[in-house]
């Protein structure tokens, strides 16, 4: 199954050959021109993990929480050309009005983590969980999930979370039910629950492939059920990288995203969301040394923006998130030129029956954030 099929989308169009012949300068000039023509009718949100060639044109730059909040307050934009990944564009579609069109410049820009929980697996797993624990579980989903999973969570009274508000949301969830099902990132769930005082013995893992639980303790003690998903980018940081850096220079501060494994987060000096990482480095004194464990487009940008600090990637062989990188200058220009011709390509449109419940989980998150 290719990425498109796994996303459940059909690409009705793909990038024409001629974009390969254009120079960067020509493409940049055309994007500027089209943006000026459309004015407020066009809005381009850009996630921090986007390439420089794209993020330079973003009207707002942010993490997934900030972009969701901004999209919810952008009534004048007729077209939202989302520079990020598929689940973010779905979120934007659900939070914008019915007349606003959300476009993803390349439909192949998915998220491998979001693909690790599909709705059939989730419904099957939920039945098993109800059999064991009864009506004691509230589902929470990281926004890095499909609209269908957000809908499932909304239907059962739960909410979305982002790395920026996950602690607050988990605390809230425990005021609602005795147990939490955390989808689809086991690491974010484990790291956050542990931070809030839940022990590892109180966390079970549900494997949607084998349809079974990884747990050896007393089932009654389980407080958090972690979905067995992960981010293939953040899993590339290992404790050995931290040890290596500390052996080389004990003054280096290690800061990582909570999608990294539990061992990496425990061994690091600081862990937090994309926004937390950016703010921490901004506030750090000149001359301080940092090793950052997160996506590489962002790390490179942080390095460029802070020449007064010594910053490196925690993994020296790290690369960017490949699916975020699908959104490049040619695809951005192509989607804008199509709009100029009056054609909307790669529109993201979540069906009403999914939006109905998914929006509940997003609104609960936005209210509590
Ligand atoms: P943020 O929620 O920090 O924006 O992260 C999104 C993401 O995809 C992290 O891998
Ligand atoms: Fe998904 Fe990981 Fe890429 Fe974020 S970095 S979009 S979680 S694959």
C-alpha cells in the first residue's frame, strides 16, 4: 500500500513536469506575485518542521497547537494552503468554515505515526478494553492522528492533545475517568504520564497488529493504556548519543521532544514540545551549548537563528521528516498557480459525519488549552 492509499486519499493531480525546469528565483517570484494578488483571500500556515524554501512564505509559523488555534480564527481566508502534513490540514479543514477550502500542496505529505492507528483497529481494540476494564476509560489522541480517530475520541467524551498541552490534558482526563487510552504515540503518552506520577507498572501497551496487550502486572492497576505507535523520526535518538556527547563535553545541555523514547527523555536535561524547545534555546545565555533531539529542518533553523550559541543535533546523522519535506517550493507554487487559474487541487475535505465528532475532541482541547 502506498502512502496515499494508507491515508485514504486519492491524488487527482500530480506535479507537472514543467516545474522541474523553473529556477528557484522564478518560483519564488511567482509565489510572491500570487500571494500579493490574493491578499487576505489566501492564508498559508507553516509548521516549524517545513523546509526554509517553503516556510519563508508562511503567513503564520507555529507548532500544531498554534496552527490549529490560528486556523480556527481565520474567517476571511477563502483558501488555506497548508504547509505541514495531512493530519494538520484535516484539522484546519474541521476548524475552518464550510466555505473555506483547505489545500495540501502534496497529498503524499502524511505522517507515519498518524498511520499507525486506523479506525478499524481502534474500534476492535476498544471492544477488548471494555471487556477488561468496563466503562472506566477515556480516550485521548495526539493531534498526530487521522480525523476518524479524532472522531472516535470525540464520540467517547475524550479530547485531542498536542505536545504543547499534553500534561494539562492528561490531568483533565483523569478527572473524567479512572483510566486513559492514549493514541497513537506510546512515547508521548508514557513520558507524560510518568511525569504526572503514573508508574511504568501502571501502564499497559496495546499492540494493534497482534491485537494484544503487552502487560505483566495486575490488570486492575492499569491507569494508562498506550497505543503501540511511534514517530519514526524521534525514535532515531538513542541514549548512546547522549552518552557520547556528554563524554565529549560535559557542558552540553541535552533537550529533546517527548516523542523520543522514555530512556532518551529520562537521560536528557530537558524535554518538551516544539514550542518549548524553541523558547528554551531563545532564553539560553550566549555561549551556552545545546544538543537538540528533534526534527532536522527545525534544528537547522534554530542553529541559524542563534549564532551566539553552540547548537548541534543530538544525532549527528539525523535527517528531516521525509513526509514534511514533501511540501516543497514546486508543489507550493503549483497549488497556488492552480488557484490562480480557478482550480482547487489537493483539497482536504473531511466528511461531515467524521467532522461532527472529531470537532468535539478538538474543541475540548482548544477550550482547555
Ligand atoms: P508539535 O505538536 O510539537 O507541533 O509536533 C508535531 C509533530 O509532528 C511532532 O513530530
Ligand atoms: Fe509524523 Fe514524526 Fe514527521 Fe511529526 S516528525 S510529522 S510525528 S513522522
